[in-house]
């Protein structure tokens, strides 16, 4: 879901359609985290968000509370909201959970995937390949995460898919915090080999490749942070 072109709606009109504007603000912040424009620790001042989206503080606070519930934002008493900062221990636990979850999803996707599903996944892989070769890091990161969510959709288990959506979001925070700029959050060739095994009906082979893929992803995380400080407007993609 892309950010609406009209970034600063009339506040009075927006208040009459709060659920829609709240979804738009939530999605803008969420997508900015996924695309690594908003990095862990980035401040989210209520006043600036109100000005950027043309809404009341009550609307912004409801959105921030939802983001905190989804582990994307931390609400600090008397200090405001920041993008969540995962710890090394949380990182280990998240990858541990992701290993088990994606193994189950790969098995289901191998069983339930149709020729149309696999053709769609291959189209996605071509987009990944193009982004990689034009050195488009934000698109590269977004497409790499989206591959796993697309695979989860093919599994046709909405409950497991929702769990993976949360875990992938938290992994994107980890990548934004710890992985050096210029590295892919996931390698395109590893994704392609997983799809090949799934399409061939080899669930166990695909699960083994997914396990190896996630091990490499976790190993690529290094415990240091970049110091870039773009403005909140730039981080939200509203500049």
C-alpha cells in the first residue's frame, strides 16, 4: 500500500475519517521502517507528525500506540516515541522463532502452491534481481522482506502469515540497526534456489535451503550502528 499523494489533508476533514487517516499514518511509518528510512532509535515527535499529516495529537497518539503494540515503536514516559531498538538477545530469539515458523510455511507453500503462485514468485525474483543490479538499496531491502511474506501467502494459513509479518517487521529493524549499508538483507540467489525446490515439490530440500538462508542472514548482522541523521520528513518518505 503506497503513501497517498496528498500528504497534508485538511485537519477538519481528516478528523471525520480518522480510521482511514490512522491507517495511512501507520502504513507510512511501517513502510519507512521496512525500507530502512526510519532506523531504530529514530525519534517520532508527536508535534512534527501532527504537522506532517495535518491531524490532531489524539490521532497521532492512537497510531503510535498501535505501532508500540506491534513492536515497531517504543513509547518512553515523558520522552516520546522512538523506533524500537532490538537488543542482541531479542535478535537471537526472533531468528530462533523465525526458523521454526518459516520451515512450517515452506512446507505448506510447497504443498499448496499453484503454477500461478510460482510464476508470481518468479516475477518477484526478477524485480529483486533488477533492484540488486541497479544498486537500489531501499527497493532491494523491501523486496527481500516481501519475498518471505509472499511465500507465506502461498502457504494459505492466515494465522502463520500474520505471525511472520510481525517477525519480518522486527527483523527489518534488526537489519536497519546492525547490518552495514550496501548489504542485502537477503540474497537473491538463495531465494531463487528455495523457489526451485518448492516448485519441484521438494519440501525438505526447500526447508533446508531456507534454514541455511536464515543462518546466513543472522550471521551478517553486526553489532554496530550507522550514524546517519536525516530529517523525520525524509525518513518517512514525505520529502
